């Protein structure tokens, strides 16, 4: 089996019981360290429920995202206006970001949209977005390069999260393998992600488990502010020094969205009465 990222040879490093019943081998690339499973024949069964019962951290994770991602957007993409959350699940993140004033839409082929109804990709004529986000998605990709290319059809700028293959512990015992659910089938090293960025002519940036692919080249000042909270002081016109702040003040879309949904519901009600 060749690596799905760089096409190099792989070696079988361990096996696991997927969905507690299928013994499956995991193969590590000898070049980039990417780890992939056997051909995942069990995916249809694994996605009987798009969000597994083990994902009890979903609310905590989305709250953390809603705190971190606005800083990344404001700092790295200050002129951006339209956003898409790819494989956005129940729509929690989209709703949180719209509440903060970011015009986000949700895309997901498999999961019901509960929290951001009427703000799905099917509810907008937009085909291109300034920034796409994809959180805890990469580890689910059966054909990573092909599916990442599909994400880039929406935007040249991608902010995503996925845990990096650890060095300090046995990968076989890594909780991120999540073999009980059968949904995690692809595991990346930083080298593998850099190879992906190069294939798509993008720059790659990383902070912990957050990653960015973009054609934009970010300044050290931007990186320090967004990732490390370091804000230097600049002097303006030779006058008093002022602390650099990339954050942008935005108006919540909550009231506007409420009014829109009200109009939609009233329109639907009128059509039913007329019929």
C-alpha cells in the first residue's frame, strides 16, 4: 500500500478492532509519516450516526473554536466577509460565529443541520467564500488529496484542526485513533501537511492542532499576535507608541438572522394557507 499523501511506500505498524469487530491494519508512510488504515470498507456502517456518542466534547470544542477562530480571521484575513464551515455537523460553530458577527454558512452532506437552519450552503447563491473552516475533518478523509481539492474549490484560504501524530507516546495507544467509532482513518504529521500545502501551492502555518493553508504570506507580527498573543508596540508618525491590535469590531447577526427566519416561516405559513 502506498501513501495517500506522497505515494511513498508504507509499513504496517499495528492493527485495531474497528467498530469492535473488524480487525484492521494501520500503515505508516516511510517518507512523510502519514498513517492510513486498510481500505475502509466499514464507513457506511460507521456513519449510521454522523456524530458519534463518544463525541461528548462537542460543545466544549465549539466554544473553544469560537474563541480562537475570530482572532485568526481578523488577523490573517482582515478583508474577508463570507465564510463556510465545511462538514459543519449540527451547525453549532456557524451559529456561534454568526452571533459574533461573522457571516458563516454551513456545509455537511451527512449530518442534520440543527443550530444554523436557513444558513446552509443550500440557502445561499454563494459558490466562493473568503475563508473556509474544517474542524476535525481531515482525519475522516478517505481520499485526502481529492477531498482537500474539493474544499479549495470553495476558497483559497482554509483554517482547519486535526491532531498531529505524536512522538512522545505509542501511536497505537493514541486516543485520536478512536477505533471504536471507525470514523478516523487518516492521521497526519506536520511533514505530511507541508507536502499537501506544496501540492496545492499554499503556505502552511500551524499552532498546536490548528492549521492554515493559504496563498497569503503572513507577517511575523500577524503570527505572533494570532498564535501567541504577542502584541508589539508601534510608533505612529513619531508620536506615542501604540499597541498593535488586529481585532475587528463586528456587529452580531443574531437579530438580523432572527428577522430573516421569521420572514421565512411567515412565507411558508402563507403558502400552506393558500394551498
